[in-house]
């Protein structure tokens, strides 16, 4: 029987591939191009309507939205099962004059040669096909998490959920319920390539996620379309279930199933991946001295990140406890950890400088040995940094915990953008809490970040200098939990460093001096002078505390606030040199 060809205004550009591989994101992005028409239904599934079952928990949710759309009750739906050829043609009729008319039904991909041939015969040999692929383990885990988030998947055990797949299909559930079915790449990709040849273009999830602009540029070139700047759409369909399942645990479960040759599948995926679009490696520097009590938990929180491309450099500052032995044991089990053992003890700023010297990748992050990191932070931060080259740092929400276990969100991670002098001014006047230094840092902004002579307050200098070199972003996701340094400890350190009472009052003069001596910065503009003076006054409170100088502390706070207000409205000449 010959397939009926759709000639009216059917799609001539398809996005297929593995569900949970970024098809929705790409559909939303490409649909903004003036030469591409994207209808309000992303996944009509028309070419599967004659044989795709709709059993299982998703059946009602899968069909109802499309019915609502057809009844004129909804402007846009993610998908459905469209069976009427007139309805299908009507979707694309408004885009008759567009260069491309886009359909994004990823489920076509797993059908292999039969579906590839069907679409070629129905839509014509000139259609173009984009295939979205993702690591098979990450894809399967993401699918399960989405179904859990939607309330459809009752199992919390990944291995158990994998084993249920064949039985669910036997009961007539949709193929998406066999989590490993859509993780098979090799066979269906070969079939589609045989049918479409150079009219097929492969995009990996990693490339779209971590090199979006470069990936889009290549897609538009392949489509022979002008390189129009398209704003990134908001991420959709993100599965936010925090179930504690690590990628290592998920990989073991997939391997134990015996249903997927991970080596072979990943080899095919690697062959389709462009090295120039590979996810960047993040260097993590962990300065530590006598951190044996907590360093194992800190490393565990980093190694459990959803972003696996990490290299953790533990810089042991002549510890006298079991720190080195703990790290060596972890490093023997995970090659992403390297121990750097230093026999001579140095101060905290020099210890941080040692950690900074280990950076040999595009991004860097400080990770103190007693902090706990949220598993999703680095992944989200890398996405943001990759999409915006103007950023010098990306921070998350940092919870500061005091000695009594009470937590508060850090105030030192606010977003900052604008001209260099304006960014520096805002960062300096907000650096009472210097938490921005614990964000994800762009490597080419790190030169001279920690000064050669770094007295108390070097971190304030560093976070302001970061802002001088680029914009500062904050994502509304947890980053880490860290202990707050008690005020008494901070004050005792200051008193140790500053022997005289009046030197203690003006102890932050060092920071101002660092900027005055910095060849990359010009402190002559009025805004800069006001900011430095405001910063100095704000920190005089530490030196005046506990000495009966209440009125003077009040005056210092008021003076700092007034100068901060004046600096904010002062002309920004946009120059730092």
C-alpha cells in the first residue's frame, strides 16, 4: 500500500530523537526565527496515530490538551495524538509562505527505518531532519524523574523502574514507559541516516546545553538560513525531583539490566559529538588545613554533582591530622580528585592562591573543605556562563549557618551588570559579605585576583575586582551551605593583625590601598572615591565594636549610607584605567 503524500502545507523540518534530550528547547528556539513557522502544537504524533498505544498513567494527560486545542480553548499545547489529516494539515497551513514549517515529535526516532521511510514518502524527500541525542543513562534517569514529578511514576528505585518497562509495554502503555527504549541510539540513528543522508543533522544534548549559541549557528548554517540572533527560550520540562540518585548509581542500574550496551551506545554518541562543542571542564580548588572532620562530606557533595565534568584539586596546607589520608583514599576511587600536599604552612590567602594556581580549564570554583554543595548548582551555573560571555561569575543562593544552627541567605551574591566602574562600585559597597568569591568563576578573569600581599580584606578586593572584569549573575538555586565565621573570631583575627586601636578602626585601609596601587584601576573618578570611602566607613564598626563607641558606630553607618547613595547617582564615565 502506497503512503498518502501530504502536499498542502505539511512540515518540511522535523525534530526527532530521544525524549528528554532538549527537543522542546530547540523547538522553542528555532520557532523564533523569521523563516521558520512553528505551530502551537509541538508534538502532534500524527504519523504514529495508527499504531501508538496510549495506555498507562499519561494517557488522559496526553490526549486531553490536544482536544482542548482543537476546541479553541488553549493557545498552545506540548503534544497529543492527532489522527485527522485535515487537522494535521491545518496546523501548518498558516506557515505556507515560510521557508520551513517545523514539527518536533521526538518519538518518531525510535521507530527506525519504517518511520524514516514513511515520513520521506508522506512529506517528500526534501524534508530536513534534526536528531537530538543524549547520554543513554542521563536520558533514562531524566525520563523517570519527569514522570515522578508529574505524579505518574510511583517507584522511587531506578533499577526497579527499569525492570518494569517490558511489562508496562505488554500492558499497552506508551513506549516512553520503557525508560531504556529511547536510550538506544545506534540502530535507529543508522536507519535514519540511511534514508536521509546529508539532509539529517545530529545535535547532542550536551552541545545544546553547554554551547547553545555555537550549536544554533551551525544549525542555521545547515538550514541555509541567515544567522539571526535569537534569544534563548526559558528551559522547559526540567525534571526537578531530588531523589538522591547519582549518575554512578544510575549507570550501575542500567548496566545490571543487561539490556543496553553502554560502551557501544556511547561510542556512537561520541562519534556524533563535535569536540568544539563539548561541555567545559570545571576546575575546583579546595584549600584545606586540618579538615579531616568534614572534608569527606565536602568532596562527596562535589562528586555527586549532576555536572560530571569536574577536576577537584585539594591543596593540603601542611595538615597534621588525617586530611591527606582521607583525600588520598577518595582520589584512588575517583580520578576527578587530585591531592596536592604542601609541607610548609601558609596563611589563608596564600592557601587560596595555591588552589587558584591549579586552574587549567575554562571555569574555576573555590570549595572550602567544610562546606556542602547542592548537587545541581554547577550544572546550572555552567549553562548560564556558557550562554552569556559577559559574565565573570555566576553565584547561587548560599546559606550561612551560625554556631546555633540558624541559617540565613548570603547578601553577597546579588546580580550586578553595567559599565565596569558601575559594577565595581556596586560590588565594593555590597561586599560586607564577600560570598561572591564562591561562585563559578570564568578563568580568564582570575589573573591577579588574589593580590601578592593580601592582608585581611583580600576577599573584598577580589569580589570587587571580579565585578570590574565582567557582569555578575545569580541563579535562584541553592549553591551551598557553609558555616558563618563568628564575629568574635573575626574580631580576634583583626586584633591580632592590627596592634593599635586606631589601626583597628581603619583596618580596611588595606583594601583601598590595593585598588589605588592596582594598575588596572583608576581611583580618581568621583564615584570610585565615594565608594572607597563608604567601604572604609562601613567597616570601621568592627574596630569600634565593644569599646563604648556606640555613637561613633552610628555615625560611621550613617556616613557610609550617605556616601553609598552619592556614589550610586554619581556620573559613570565607564572607565577603569
